[in-house]
């Protein structure tokens, strides 16, 4: 079945450092890809998405590019802030059928001042 | 506007008891999903509703789990004879599911944290 693999955390960075969180996927079709973020004590929020190959999703300084050739959707940010500390989930959704989300295990990001 | 709401936010129960978890989706959203977030298992899909029917129940882990949706709105997830391994955060999500649109975003509620002692 479909699956998502993302790097284990926690990822610990200093403020203004560059962030990469790796995500790769396995899917039989042509899924849409998502990054969700869960801030402490809050629910899951959509951070960005991409629906086809070579699309770049971006939001709040975060970016991810849908790479079909490497089946990847790595999350990047050029300069992290303390407020970015959260758990980040990579997910896919097939564009057919019932469109449930398949999530990675989540990566905790800790940013220190 | 109001987002997805879930109640209770926390539930502690004893092993063997039944529990009901409630989800109020965003008004007008016809698609509703339940997921479970647990240590060691990550986020897992449980069940999907389109209107009041559940065409995909493939994620329900056992026959102790059931869910219903009434009036195309509120959904209740019921766990009978709870076990310790049922301890998790249960998340509900809804999406507009406009006919013909296949790229709807799912909006998540804050979750219900269930602890089975």
C-alpha cells in the first residue's frame, strides 16, 4: 500500500539556521502531497501542498517541491524561528477513491534562541 | 468561521468501558474523516464519511470500533470495551468535497485525547 517515510527527530536547530526535513513516498498512482504542522497543544494545520510533479508548495517561508523522479517532497526553510518549533507531518493523498491521507510518523523540530 | 470541533478534549476511562467521541465538522463540509494518532503508530486513518454513509471503513482496527454520522453533520466514534492499546489522540477532519473537485484540503479538529487505564 501507499506509505510515507520521513526523517526521525527531533531536529534541533538554532534560530536562523537552515531547515530540511526529508520526506519520501511510495504510491501506486499520482498522489497529492502535503506538509501538516502541529504546534504544541494545537491541532493539525495544513502548511503547504503540491498536487502534481514539479509543483512547489510554499507558505510562511517554508517550501517543498514535488519530485516524481525521486518520489520526494522535502520541506525546507531558509531561516527558522523559535516559533517554528512544532511537529511536522508529511502526507500523501491519492487523487482517486476516497482520498484518505496517509501520514509519515512526524518530525519534531526544536528551535532554540 | 468556526473550525472543526471535537469533544471531549480529554477522556480518561477504565479498561472495558465504552466511550463516545464527538466531531462537529465545518458547516457545509460533506466529507468527514477520523484518524488516530498514537505513539509508535503515528497517524492512522480510521473511517471516511461522505454525507451519512461510510464508504471506507478500512482503517477501523477491530469490531469494537464503530462510527456514525447523522444529518450529514455531527459524527460519533464509539469504542466498546476499551483496551489500553486504544489510548491515543483521535482526530477528526472535514473537507468540502465539492462534486468533481478532487483536491480538497482536509481541516482538522484539535482532537480527543483518550486514556484507558
